[in-house]
């Protein structure tokens, strides 16, 4: 490391202009957010500009999770495509963990829409085709972006569209205490798919849904769903049909409307199966009413300067804004919390979960913070899904505390949501590096034979991953065998095998 980077204490450090990180000379700060600070830098040998993300120490505090991040981030770096912001390097320099990525002079699609409003159809088609090309490349490499939205799309003055933070949105934030393991509470739910909001299994069709929301915004000048709180917005994504694009912009080509609305189908099975399927249908429809707006080449975007700030601050600045919005949402939650997010799950009888939660107090009595009780267990669970990271454990504990899975208030619904809340609590503990606490919760799930089989199966996989990381492969194998021996339906068994592949292979 060149000029010494000042280390304020054992956990924090300060990067200054003029410092060197690896081969990169820091020239100016571009932005900061919940997970990283971003700097414009120049590779001293190659003389190549780059956007350098310096990860905050909390992200690198767990060595096991850091190793996973490094492996997956390097895989994301292999995504070489003209419509994907290239990751150059992932490395370490002293206390610094950093990611070097392509610096793109331009602005985000969100900024463009704020400045210019709805796009004309030729520019909109250009964006659609280029983002689909990026998704085709990523899905072919087995990577799901999970955060497709205008903030993560960069447009240059000559008409190129590049998807930013490709793979990194999930890979970085998966281990960040700011977000859940699956990345489901990443940012605003405005562009998230129903299955992602419900913490269900996601694949490239989730990215296609998010692209559909983005295209609706591009063409209609506004997203299809609005809400005064993140929860109200999430409810609409899960339950409400989008308005007809034609009713907002009647001159929109019929075929383009049909494609957007198919992308916005609530069920993944009703959407396109892949980006390539969308591209093929668009090409086959080129001679229809899409003919006049079909771009034969990239089209320059008016008002986009090549000197504009590139990709670096996009996700990070938005995250900082979202954190502030969450603080405001917590203060207003009692007033606006009038919807319930429908979260699917098996309903099974049982009573022992209540005993598990009685042994630990819900909240620290010395704190003034209190989780607001909701009208139903479904609402309580939904509130926990969008809870602030530093209070997430309390929110998950509040589900069985306010809606006991045993005693006079017992119901199948309470028991089912209590079990799911416990599983999420364990995952939260893993995310913040509290492995012992996570182990206790997971073992309590396995000890409660009234928990749903698929919950016990997921708990077994999580615990097996912990055992394997601790060197107890034999114990991990026993847990996997016990999970596979449970009575699961076909869909649950498919999800189980995917979890086993993800965490143990």
C-alpha cells in the first residue's frame, strides 16, 4: 500500500485522496453507502480508470463468509459482456478489501428518467434489448442479479446501456448485516418480484419481472405500483395486477405492451422462461407495430454527458436513502400499516415453539425501542421482512411473542409463522456472524417435531453448513440425510436440493 491508509482503530480505516490501494491510485471520492465507499482511481501501470469499492470492515469480519464472497465475486468478474459493467479485480491490501470495476462515464437510468420523463419508443426498445442481452449472458453463467432497476442501469452518451453491480448486488450484500441472506430486502420493493418479496426461490425469471417493472416505468413515466410505505408497496407487488400500460400511454405499440405485461406476471411460470425467449419473440415481431421503433444500432441519449459520474455511486447512494426512508417508515408504521403481505407456507399443528421463545426476553428492557404489534401474524411477519438491520432480531422474535404458537392463542397459522420466523432469525444471526446463536435457534427448530417438514429440512441444511465449515463433515452428512428423509412435496424437495447445492458443494 502506498501512502499509509489511516486506521482509526482496529475496525475502521480512512481512505484519502492520493492513497494507493493495490495498483490503483485514488483520485477522488465518488460516493458512499451502507456497504462500501467508492472512489475514482487510476491503475498506475495500465493507466486505466476504475471505480474502486472499498468494503466496510463489518462485511469482512466473518472469514468464512468473506471466502464465499471472494469466490463468488471472482465468478461475477468472469462476466465479460458489452452490456455489463466489468469487474476488473477483487482483492485485499492490508486492512482494505476492495473491488475494482469498470468506470462508465454516464448517468443512471433513474437519473435520466428524472430529467427527461418517459422515453420515446426507439430509446425504450434500445434499453430493453441491451438489458436482455446482459441478462442472457448472466443467466447462462448461472448468476441471478436480484436487483434489476433503473438505479443499476447506466447509459452513456453514445447510447450504450450497461447493467451495474451484476452479481455483486447479491454477492456483496448477502453477507452484509444491512440485508437478508437471500437479498430480498435489498433496497426498495418497487422493482422486486413477488417471489423475492416472499423469500421464495428465485431464478432469472425474477430478474425478468424486475425488468418488466423498469420497462413500465420507462414507457409510462412511473412505476406500475405505488405505496406510502415499503410494506404497502410490497403488498401491491404480490397481490395487485398492474394497470394497463395502454391506459397510461395509449400510443404504446401493442406488442411492446404485451411483452411488458407478460414480464409482469405474478407467477414465474406465466412469464418468459429466459431472456433469450423474450429476445426471440421480439425479433419475430420486428415487422409488426415494433417496426417503426426498432433500433438497428445504439441510439445516442440526448442530454447525457460523457463527463457525468459513472457507476460508482449508484447502488450506494440509493442504499443510504433507503436507510433514511426506513427510519421514517418505522416512525410512521403505526399510522400506515394497513395491509398484510400474503406469505405462503404450510400450516401445521404444534405447541412447543412457544416454550422456546419464553426462555428469552423479546426486548432489552433498558431500551426504549419496542416492536409495534400488528393486527395479524401475517402482518407481523411482513413487518419483520422489511425491518431495519440493526433491529432485525427483535422483529423476528416479535412474531411468536405477539402471536404465540402455543397456549390459549394457539392456531395453525401462528405455529407456521413462528417456525418460519425462527428460521429467519437463525439466518439473520448467521449474516451478522453470531454463529453460536444461530446454532441454538436451528437446533431448537429440529427439536420441535411439530414444525413443518420443509422448515425442519431448511434448518438441517443451515446447520449442516455450519458443521461443515467447522470441519465436522460427518455431522453435516447426517443432517443432510435426515433432511432428505423428511416427507416433502415435489416443490419442497427441489428447493431442498438447491439449498444443499448452494451451501454444501
